[in-house]
């Protein structure tokens, strides 16, 4: 027996496809067999499995477990919950050596996929391609694994609450926060968490519904924050927090309804953390504002710009022993008193903690940030065969440029007007552009430079496409 995956399914950071078209139970079974084969080769034998609230998730879970056990791994079923709860199941137990979450993340309801962790490290890139090769050859280990179910939701919520350790609960009694679970998998955990947090908490859309009837669960799109904004305004709350479909990405707004973007949240977390961790390396992706890197340095930290992608950032954190990292997309990683994975529920707790320790409201912290003018993430379709080649051409043309050129991930060019970025998506046939300046004229000049480079490579910024 062997198995061929659809060519679009095995991606850079995870496995994702459209149910009934590019992804189904046979794929899940093959993923289970391949993952178990690799884990046993590495000396592991037990895998935690969880799933999100999508309609197709239980079907894929059943097939995945069949594959894992048929190749000799034991399975701990943790049931439906956010992706970070699955990460917690793997990170907090010495007897569990790997974890797989079935989730379509923030994709439309007819998508689903898999996020994986392998002996405490992200499983991505060449690991995922290896699953494809093993499946094509049918070179799976054989065995008979056992299955047990474990309810870890309460234990996970207990662990989240430790993010407030050392803070006087009475000092937080007047806190008023809005939360929007977006009908995603974080809903039940959020209900239990909010019931135990100090202060007053108002919750939206905690009922898990894989059709996402209220709004799409992607908190980086401002339109998806409108319900939360209305709640914060109507109840005059201190701030609001929103989650994506599987609870590993956070979005936030302050008491005035202003969005606090991923890099701005990281500014708050960094300022708090650097009070006790002097000179710590704080990592952000190449799309983050210059204001963040400047703020980290001003607070006594060492800023490090790194490649976009949650798996790439997690790997870099381990390499340089960074206690905190984040992405524009709302993935925030705490490794100071937590496990180093991206957990939006924990990030919500840490926002409360940071505000309390810094002695300023979230709105005050947001108001203190420099007013930068920046474009949203501009994403446009480019033929797969051209996307990396075009970036290489831009790099070559800028080789003698007086501007500062950073090629960590694509090309980020800094000059007197600010900076612009052009990079190839690792997961789609898309180029991503972004620019930031402190003046409108400067921003227009930067965008013109992006367009000039695209034109020189026979491309243009077309209609913006989604994730």
C-alpha cells in the first residue's frame, strides 16, 4: 500500500487542503502512518491528538488515529480545543513525544489541515516533505498502538492563569475586558478562563461552530473586529481580545477601539518582560514596524528580525534562547515562564499582566506608541515559478544601493523615508509587500520603489488576494 497526496496539500508550515477535493480521510491516515514511522525511528512512541471545531475534524481525527496506531504509536486523544491546548498536552508531559492538531486555522469552513510538533520542536518544511516521500513509497512502520482519551481542559486553564502569578488580584478587580472567540475552537477554554479571571469579562461567540456564522475568525483583518469594537464601546470596556479559528493567534483593540497590531502587542510584552530580563533577545518577523525594533532596544533588549512563519520563529527562539517573539499575524511566543509556543489565550492573560505590572492601561500603552504610517500587507498573485526568482532579481539590482538592504526573508529596504518589504509567500503563489514611513509623501515614494522593482521584473501589484 502507498499513498499520493494532492500537490497543493503538503505546505511549508503545515498540511492544508479542501475537504472532499484535495484532502480526505485517506490523507489523514497516511499522515498518521508517516508521522508514527518517523517518531518511532527517533525513539518516541506516544502522540497527543486534538482537533478544532470544523465539521470535518472528527472524521479526520478518526482516520489520523487509525494511521498512527497502525504504525505502532500510542495515542492520547485530548478532544476538541484550541491548537495551543494540544501543544500544551505535548509540552507538559514527558511521556508524550509528539502532537498533531487537526485544524483549518483561519481558512474558510471547507478547509482543514494539520499542525504538528515532534519531540518538542516544530515539524515543518523538509519534515512535511518527508511524509510525502514515505507515503509515496509505502515505507511505513507496522505495529499496534493503544488509544486513550484524556480531558486536559481544566489543567490547561490552570496553567494559563499562572500568567498572572505575582500580581495582586485585588488590583485587577476593576478590570473590564471584552473577548471574541469567533465561534472558533478556543470558545470553551475561554469560558472557563474568563470565569476565573479577576475583573469583569464580556464574551462573544464562544459557541463552537465550524461554519463561523458571525464573522470569519481572522483577527488580523480589521473588519472581523467590528463586533468586538462595538462591545467595547457599548460597555465602555478597558480593551478587547479576539482569537483566530484555532486559538494560536491574537488580535486586540484598546478602549478607544483602535487596533493593536501584532508588532504593537509585542512592544507591550517586550517592555514588561525586559524589566526582569535585561539584554534578552526579542524576535519579530520582517513585516514588523521599525517602532518595535527601536522600542526593544530602548527598553534594554536585543531586537532580532527574522523570517515570517510560526515554525521558523519557534526554531530561531530555541537557537538563540529568546524568551519572547512575535509576528504581525498575531502569533506571539512566550518562553520566559511558558513553553515557547504560540498561544493566544495565554497572550490575552499576559496582556492583562503587562498592563498591571507597567502600571498603565492598555489604552495608555497604545497611545504612547509612535504614529507610523504603513500599508496593510499587500498580497498579489504571481506565478509559482516566478515568485522566488523575482525576489532574487530585486536583490541583485539593489546590490550596490546606498540604502540598508536586509535579505533575511525576501528584501527589506530601509532609507530616509522609512522601509519597504517584498517577500515571497512560502505557502501560496503570492508576493507580499509592505511599506512604512512617518509621512504620507514618504510612504508614497516607498510604494513607488516597490512598483519600480516589480516593473523591472515584468510584474505589477495586481488585486490583493487573501491568505
